[in-house]
C-alpha cells in the first residue's frame, strides 16, 4: 500500500495485489469532516510531550549502549536494549491509563485493587519496531496488536517517498492506541502509519512511543496529529538530521543493527 504524495493534504493509497495497483478509497481521504475530526484542535489544546531521558535512570544507560559504536555491533544486545526500553516505556505510559477499583479474590479474602480499564492496541512499524513491540507486550500482555509495514523508496541518493505496504489491525474505535517506532527522524512514517490505522476506527487516545526523536519530527507530529488525544513519549531528543534524513547523532539504522543489513 503506497501513499504517493505525503506532502499533499489529499492522500492517495494504493493496494498492491498480484502485481497490479488498485486504488482504495479510505474514509479519511473522502470524509468532508476528516480534517476537523483528525485535528480536533481548540485554542487550549496542547500536545503532551514526555522525554523520559530528562530524568536520570537506568533507561539512559540502555540508550547509551544503543548509540555506542562498539556495543551496538552485538545485535542480540542491541535488540535486548530496545526491548528493555520498551518495557520501561510501557510502564510509564500505563500511568496515563484510566483505572478503577475492583475487588480481587485472594485465597484469604477480597483485596481492593486499582487496575486499568483501557482496551489497549500496540501498533508497530516494521521491521525495526519488532523488539520494541516485544518490550511493550511483556508488560501490556493483554493488549491487542497491530502491524504496519513502512519503508523508504528512494528516487535518488537523497530523495525518497514513504511507502506503506501492509496493515494488520483490530478495530481501534474507543481504544488506547500505542504506535511504536524506535526512531522518529522526519515523522512522516509515523504520520502515514497513524492515518492508515485510522481506517480501522477512531481511538480514544494515541500514544506515540519512540526511543530517539529529532526535534523536527516532534514539531512535524505536533502539526499533523490531534493535539488533545495524542501524547508523544521519547527517551532522547536529538537536534539534527543529515542529508539522508538520519538522526544526528542518533544511532544509525535501527533495523540493520537489529536484523542485519538489507539489500
């Protein structure tokens, strides 16, 4: 599935089947109230941005090892560090869920416990997001799951389009959607994944969870995603993008470091 022109407001998707391109009319591309529904902006709405790396914790050591050119060569350790950051991120995000008190029957009596009420869907952008997804799933083990395949198709050495090829997702209406991607470089892959997922319904809240983000990506998502129902969670924010739209200093290509270089 391909979004042919991500810079235009009118977005066109194509579904590739049997080598043929078939145009698919999605709700968000045709609904006259789409822009109003998508943004839901008002004068007082401010998107919540949480940088967990601003507080000292063991999280910073995991991020440092992802960046370290010597340690990151160990792909198993690299994947495990991404997974551990996913576990920490899931724990922190869970504090924003809706809770209610329930009576839990123990062998000796009933214990009043505050437990989450949210119906959670964890969505991952393949392939770098797989170990990150597993970290989230380790803590949010009763969550539903969604997967989006997105990749860069280069026109030349420096210019590329973002293609979305595959979506597998449950219904999202009134659920808490967590979209995970270890790296937020330009923000365009996250935006397109979000819009594709919106074809499965309208979530009650969206948590965008990344490990390292660029300032440009955060500013981009603040413009493109609905302020009042979106929270962006990161472990670090870097200042620059290079000519290839990689984050600087960043850590390199998270997918290649996790699973080997692609052709």
